[in-house]
């Protein structure tokens, strides 16, 4: 981070800006939300303690395109300007704002494509007979009782709204015997 900090401080000095605060998250933050300095930066922006945010490079501040667009939208709503040194993005200029509009449009397009793919995948899965949603909770006692009465796996599955393999697994895992199930004994 020394290189990043040095270049940002040089940028600030070249413009004669002396009132600033450095927000740094060190360590492995990856894509997780455990970034205390970023949270403080956003909090300070929301209470209008910040007029401008400067980052060294977009990927140092944002973890995804969605994160980038949402955060920059929030900065705009709060009246906070934004500059990314290495990416040559300066939202204090008209061309910088235009570039961010294009990036935002691409992010929206990407989101729409993902939704279309998900819907197509779900439609295809349904057409191929796949069950979607949460798995059915199977009552082992009921399954063992029905099996003890001679019902087939398919009949039991249809009766309780489960799959044949689910019924079969339940029977294998069940510690109840058919005799215990008939007698109403629970473990």
C-alpha cells in the first residue's frame, strides 16, 4: 500500500490540497464485507464529511462491477466527487461522468443477461422434469409404515410428495424397523 499511498499523496500535494484523511484496509479483505476503513469512508460520506474520494485504482476500492456502480451512484447522490488515479477516471469532469454512465449501462446490461440465463436455465430444468425449490421433508415413520404395508417406493413417494430416491434414502437411514413403526415406537 506504500506505493498507492505515495501516489495519492503526490496527487493531493500537486493540487495544493492539504485537508484529507486516508482510509486503508490492510490484510486479506478479498470479496468479503469485513473492510472497516471502507465502512468508515462510506459513513463519513453519508454524514457529508467528505467532498471527494480518491482511490489509486478501481479494483482497490470495489470488488465487483455492481459494487462500483452502486457506490458511485451513492456518491453522486451525496454530492461526493470521485477520482481513480490509475484508471484515469475523474468524475469531477464531464468526460469522467460520461465514462461512468457507460460503465453503469454495461453493468445493467450484464445484470439483465444473467437474469435471462437464470430464467432460461430454470425453464429448461422444469421442462426436463427437475424439481426446483427446497427439498421435501420426509417423515421417516410414515415412510417405514407405508413400506411395511407393502407399498412400492414410487407409491410412497407420490403419496408424500417426495422423490423415489428420497424415500429410499429415508428407509436406509431410518433406525426404525417396520415392526417398530407399526407399533408407533419413536426413537
